[in-house]
C-alpha cells in the first residue's frame, strides 16, 4: 500500500522595530486563527517557530496565545522550533554571537513551552556548510532547507523525501528538505490539487513531504486572510488530511527525523530559498557587497560585538547587540529589507545602545584611522561620549556615520536601480518573476516618474563644485553638472580630520587646477560638527557653485515636522539664509544647519520606489539639505564655514 508522511513547519517572524499595528494585524489575521484551527483539528500536527522579537511581543501582549500553544505541545500535536533568538543570518555574525543567539532561543523555548527544541528554523534558510558545528553544539539535531540546496549537488526532486545527514568537524546535523512545489501549492492552489500531488507522491517506501514556510502566508500576506480563513482554505486542507489518514500520516518533523534512517553524508553549498538566491545573485553575502549601507551596518555590528566581548559581555549590552543582528535590514527582496527606515533605525539604535553600555567612562575623545568597513580604504573614526563621527577620505572626505542621541543620523539610503523597477517601467524582461511577485500592484499613480538614481552613496557634508545654472529640480533628480569628482572622489589626509583633493580640469577652453581642502571640527561639548571648505584655482578664474550636501535620517518620516517652516513632504527652495532648522517633535529630533554667508538652502526628501508584498510604494529614506553658494575660484584661497547641530 502506498503511504506518505506529511510534515508542516510554520515560521512566524516579525522584525525588530516593526510597527505595533502590523504585529496586531498579523496576530489577528494569521497567528491566532492558526492556533484555533489546530485546536479544532487535533490529529493535524505541525512544527511552529516564533522568532525571539515576536515571542517577546506575544508574551507581553497576548500571553494567552502562547499558553494555548504550550497546551498543543503538551498533547504532542505541536513541536516548537528554536533558532537564532533575534533571527540573525547566522553565517554573517561572529561565532560567539551564534552561540548566544542559539542557546538563548533554545532556553526560552524550553522555559515557555516545557520542552527543549530538537530542530531549529534557519533565518531566511541561509545555509553555509560551517553552520553544522555551532548548530549541533547548541543542542539542535536538525534543520530545514530548501530542495534547491540539495539540487545544487545533483540530487533530483524524487530523492528528497528522506532525511540527510551532514557534519562539520565531526558534529552531525540532520537536514530535511522543503519542496518549492509544496510552498507554491499551499495555500495558492485548490485543496483537491494539493491532494492529487500527495497521491502522486505516495510510495510503498517511506517518504516525507515537508512544507516549511512563513506562517504569515496563511493570513498575514495580502488577500490571504480572506483565502485562508473567510473562504476556509485551511479548514478544507486540514479536513482533507483527516479524511485521508489511512495512508496520509500527519507527523512532526522532529519525530520523523528521529525514526527515519538518514542518507549521508551530504555536503551542501552555500544557498537559500530560490527567490533569495535570485535576489542575492546566488550568495546571500552579496547583499553586503551590493549595498554600502548594509556593509557599514554589518561592520558596525562586528565592531560593537568585539567591544561587548572585550567588556565581558554584560547582559544588557549583549541583548542589545543580539537585537542589532536581526536579519531583516541586511538584505533586500520583495519584503523591503534594507529599504525600510524604521527597521534600520531600530537595529542602529540597538547597536549604539550596546556600544554605549560598554564605552569608556573617562570622557576622552578617541581617534582611530583604520579600514573598519573593509572597503580597501581607511576611515577616520572619532568616538567620544556625546557623539561618534566617522569620516571617509576616500568617499569625498564626507561623514559616513554620525551617532548622537542613540541614532545614526547619517542613516539615509541612496536611490539605486533595482531589477523590479523594469517591470514598473513596462520592461517584462526584468530578470524573471516568481509566483510571489506576479501581480503588478501600484499603491499610488506616477511612481515610474519618481525613479531617480544617485551617482554615489548619500553622506553628510559632501562638498562638490557644480556649473552655474544648477537648480533644485536637477538636484532632486541627481543631475547637477559637477566639475570634477570632489563630491565622491578620494581625498588625501593632511591632518587628523583634514583632507585635500586637487584636480586639473578643462574650464572654458583652458586648464585650471582646483584645490579643495575640507577640515572637520567635532565638538566635545555638544552634538555638533563643523566643516571648513577651502577653495583655490590656478588657471582661473573658475565660476561655479559650491554645493555642500547633508543627507540626514528622518526617524519620524516625512509627515511629522518641518524644515525652515516648510513641510517635509515636498522639495523646497528655502532662499538665502544663514541658518535653517529641521524639526521632528514626535521623534524628539532637531537639526540646525548654519551655512556660509551668501548661501541658498535647498531641501528635498530622499525617496525610493520599492516593491513589497503589498505592491510598489514610495518610501522616504531621509532628508537632503543643500547649501548652494556661488563662488569664483582663482589663485587666492577662499574659506567657507558650515556647522550642523542635533538635539531635541
């Protein structure tokens, strides 16, 4: 007689820093209905995973739900999975932090649900072979990977209905495969079609089909609450399992992994689920290389981790560090990732809180010159009790990180081309679209016209020379006609926080050698930074605009606050003024920019267009303030001073 074992594993996750209303909505639409459905169908078994941030939120907001899950586990219907507590991509964090993340979740699951987890959910199913050892050492016996992981070594789909065994340095780990076809059947196809697949897969030999996927797809994604609950898809699916129990066995994945003889050993290459492999270019760490903002965040995390370890890993600092390793902002796919400012801000805040907890108490300023972000160029790191200022001589001699008030105020993402923009522009050849991405939903009209791309990373106190005639409209579109590469080129270090760049350019049919020096003053009394720009030219005169650009974080978004008395939602020419203030009372934030005499000040919100599970949308990444000053360069040096403050 043909038989089949069926295992379900639902991964329930919310990012660190997600909006309260989002958590409540997904609780109502996905988490609660699934527990109710399992209670109504006691013969249907499933593994459940609640990532640490969500688990903490549920324990505080809906502890009754966790009590009900514990009841399901006590009667053997539900198996709780562990993992990295704050859902880090484990290969991207230090080994000491892997251990902390894994045992924290393991112990919390045992405390809350009464049993130590046998298996774990691997964040974004990002696998590297070296993981087998830390997972095994933390007490985990199995994990779930995609069929694509196994197919990469030539295993065909019909060979993946059994457990596999891998190891690292003799530490074993069982691997279970979840099929792409199962993820696309559930809940998108009719239940009868799912039954047909099970019937075709059943065999006289032991076989396991496993569906491991996001629990939010069963009610939390757009349209799925209606499909899964109001239209009864999950109820019909569970009834189908019950009606065919004579040959279709509902099992816990941990039980099956323990009783089945695994095939092994196998050694799988680095990979993830098929969509992630496509988004990343085949290797998850490519996100760190593709987005310099992700690289900066990642290297800050490594720097803070080392500081916490040197301080003896005090519990409060360690918790904040682990929060700062939450994976969601370290990559980008159809779910927003690094493009979601509130998630970036939450992770930055956690890392800075960890750093502050172990900072020296002597009040001294520390200055280091090192390549902290491993881009091949040295940065100048100025760290003191009130603020940190990281300067990048090789990136226009600008500020790449400004930590003050528990925030990185330089957290403003650049606008860059993404493959899915081609679909918005009507190009169907944009690299292929998965079933998850097929509907083309646009949340507001005219988004294609807002697709502007930046020529470089957005930093603070970027100084460039621009041909006269530049306009705010051209600045918004990143189309200012620059003279040379001062805005993003490499500067020579001539002092501890002073840099210089010299270029010879063709100007009006003649050669002119232009020198720009930038000198920074980092205050130890308040959260402010001064910049002095010195310009001269041999072979002049050279008429130009000096544009000093500062890209600043907007913690409360574009609607709460003003700049120079104008709303933050729209670009504004603020006119000739010596000083301008940007306020966000709801976030307790204020920027004050003092500019050189004779400057105009322009402002615009930095907007990206992103595709998410709910459709294409516009997201404000930060605020751009530009001081625009007409200059006429000749052999006499001219100096221009600017200063930027922050505070409540």
